[in-house]
C-alpha cells in the first residue's frame, strides 16, 4: 500500500513544506525591482504553469496513443489530463492577476504574456466545447484527440515564443533578463529551496487528483457498457 502511494505522501509533505516555509524564508530586495513580499507568490503562481505543462503534455501523449490504438482508456486519460491542465492554467492566470495587482498596479494590464495565456486557455475551452457538441462517441474521441494535438502546440507561440519577441512586464521579454516565467536574478538559494519542491509537490497533486477522476470515468464507462 505504502509502496504504491509513496508519491502521494511525497506530494503532501512537499506542499506542507511549501505552504509553511514559503512564508518564512528570507526574500531578496534587488535594486530597482521592488518585489518585496509579493515574490512569495512565486511558490504558487509559477508551479501552476509547470504543473499545467506536465498535465497537458501527458494529455498530448495519450491523445496520440488514442489515434494509434483507438482505445477508450487512452481517450479518458487524455481528456482528464487536459481538463486538469486547463484548470491549472486558470489558477495560474488568477494567481498572476493577484500578483500583478500589487506589483504593477492593476490585475490586467494587457501584457503580452497575459494575452497569450488568455488565448491559450480559450483554445482549450474550445476543445471541451467541441467534444461536448459531438454526440457520436467515436467521432468525439477522434476529433477531440486531433484538436488536442493542435491545441498543445499552440501553447508554445502564445506562452513562450511571443513573450520573448516583444516588450513585456514579465521577465524574458525584449530587453529584459530571464525567461517568460522567471528572472533568476530575482531569487536566492533559499527561495529555490522552496520553489523546486513546490514544482514537484503541485505537479504530483495535480496528477493525483487527475488519477482519481480517471478512475471515476472508467467506472462510469464500464457501467454504461454493461447496460
């Protein structure tokens, strides 16, 4: 039992550590960048994007597997990981807006990273709308899997490429250091000791919740198949 659940226990321990020590760790005050206490949101905002990319990547893998094997289980895995990835994207956007409100003066400033995130989420919203509009299960799964592949590769221009090519309030924009998610100069070794466990902890929690939803979906599918 414990051998199979070690990663769930690890997720719990890492998140307890993140949510406790994350509010106690010393934070830097780089000249010209008055992040102050708002930088503690780094332990919650950025991990949402890491977890989102992991879930959407897993969803992509299962979508391709479905297109190859046409098995229902792969379709369920793909859909549920896409659902969780989209939810994490919403959380990432909301925590970013809270951070922006205190750091930039307003929650939505039309920054290229914010706009790109909104576009990426709308693309995935369309994925679920498309699947819901189709009543034939086989057609729903096949078209949904094809769209899933398209949606995944649209993440890269909207979230990672365009923010590098234009001026942005986020790190990594034209003329600024770092990448579109983080400027390494804004963190210290003490902060990284919280940030990296946060990446792992939130990602494991997302996978944990998704596996529970997958179990429910598989049980419901079997019930419908036996009726």
